[in-house]
């Protein structure tokens, strides 16, 4: 039988422009009437369209569909499908990881309003922190570009942005991203360009930085004073996770930061 463009558009619920696009890509090859330019399609073209839609449903791009339809053996088709299958499995694993991170982020936010200004000792996992800027300036080391690129591409599984103070009593700090060691290694992160933050006990609080610029020492004075009052001794760098930036109905700017100060074992 012979079918018109209208027939195919109705049968596949696609637009004429889409049909022409398939033609330009070489997926289908209609017969073109030299007199009036009308396009006609036979049963073979119908079958190729069904194949195209099936492969698209599997996540193949149209360029990949073209390659599959022009394979000369089943072994080559199998190789294409296996390659796409492996890619989809990696994508699904990453999405599962991102979903877990989203749940963890929700848990971090849960009850955080009530924690504003309150202090508690918590246990945190080991992180790998990738610096991106020094005091809102340029990259502090050009050699970190690979790790920085890795962090940018994987923000879906990073912790919220982090301000990292190498010394809790200094103004100097770095701005970047952090990820648990387990996720960093699972995603084959670069072997260098990060700062290891070991797991342990920390004094923690949540503060509203408001519209103050940067993350100066004064923002964490309460945390340091509380550690001193408890008789605890800082055992490492201070760092703060930027949980959220918001504007309230009055237009006031808020920056909610969860700060951690590692404590020496007592």
C-alpha cells in the first residue's frame, strides 16, 4: 500500500515537521512525486517508523537510531543495545544517589527553624571538600580545576555549598562543595584537588547570616564561645553548610547556615 504524510502523522500521532526531520536524518525514505512533490510511504517505511519509536522509547537519540537501523548484523545491533543499557544503568544509579541526597537534604531542613541559635554535639561523616573560591575571589589553586569541574558536574550528590575555615580562629576561608567520601569514591572523583574532612564529633548550630557579606569570623563567635563554655577544644577546621537562601514577604534576605566545629575527644 501507499500512504501519505497525513496517514503517517495520524497513525503515529506526530507532526509533519517531525516526519520531515526523520527523512532529513535518513531514517525513512519516502517516494517523492516529481510532478507535485507529494511524499508517499510504503509498508517498509511504516515498519522503520515503528522501529524508530521503539528505540526512542529506550532512550536512544535519533542519531543512534539511524546507526542501529543501518547495522549489517545482529551482533552490531546487540552491541548498540548493550552500550545504551550500560549507560541507562549508570544514569539510574546516579539518579538513585541524587534521590537519596534529596531525602538527606530534606532531613537536614526538618526542624532546622527550631535549631536556630541552639547548640548540640553531633556526629558527622567524613567529607571531601573541593575548594572553588577563596574569600569570594578566584580559584586559590589552578591545579584544582579538575576537582572543581567534577564537583560542578555532580552537584546533585554534593552537600549544600560549604564555607571552610582551615583555622577556626582566622578570617581566611574557602568556598566550595563537599561530598561524603563514599560518594566521591563511587563516582571516581579525582585523586587530588580536595581537602579531607575526617568524621567525628562536632559542636553544631544553625544561624541566619542575613544580608551580611561573606562568612566572617563574627558569624561563628557564638559557636566558639559555646565550645569554650562547655570546656571543649576545637579539633579541626570550622565549616558551615549553606542550607538555603531566601527572601521573606518583607523582602529581607536570609542565609541559613549549619555550622560545625569539630571537638577533641574528651
